[in-house]
């Protein structure tokens, strides 16, 4: 359960989500998901680690310090050493995160209020509108996650 002082965060998050112009048609993300809107925000890449190998992969010791999704085979995404520029996918993700930074910050604060360790590990959030879920095995979201549903619901 969320702490009692979370109400202002939830209210602001709901306001931001209601004010979001979700992309439609071919521009929408995850087209196979039943929802009126779906936007994925990804955590920015961390700086390259000093003890990384030539491919930017952290050493085994560094890798065990910080992993996302609590899975050792999936370390936190990092820049490669010596790489100054982001690729197209990373630039697009960074621009989207900048556009919705307040949503990211509010979601982070809410997750941190119930699970501070996980708040430092997760790598993405999905902003959805009128999402309808059903039991399934998700092939894209394979790690642990939290769901936050806010608004008025029926059913």
C-alpha cells in the first residue's frame, strides 16, 4: 500500500496522464496491446563504468553491484566507454523521456515510497490509457514490475 502522503503525487500523476496526447494509429507503441494509449519511457543510459571492458560491458564485480530487473544476465544499460553520441533509438528515447519527465519523476517517487531498492533498478515505465489486460506471458516485459492504476474505474 502507498503511504498516506502519496495522495498529492497520485493526483498530479493522474492530471499529467489525462493531459497526455497519446499517439494513435501506426505511431502508437505496442500496437497489439488493447489500450487507447501506450507510451514507454526508458531510463536514461548510465555513464560508462571505469572498470568496463572494451565493449562497455561492466566487469563481473560491477555487474553484481547493480542489475535491473534483479536478473544478473540483464545489467543496467550503460554507455560504451569513449562513446560520446547516442544512437537514434537512444536519442528518441531520451527526447520522449524529456517530454514526459514529470510523469517519470512522479512514478519514481511512488515506487520509491514502497520499494526504494526497486526504484533504483527498473529501466522503463509504460504510460497507458484505458488499458485492458488479460492473463498472458509477456515476451517484452520479462522482469518484475509494479503496476499503478489511477482514475475512476468500473467493473
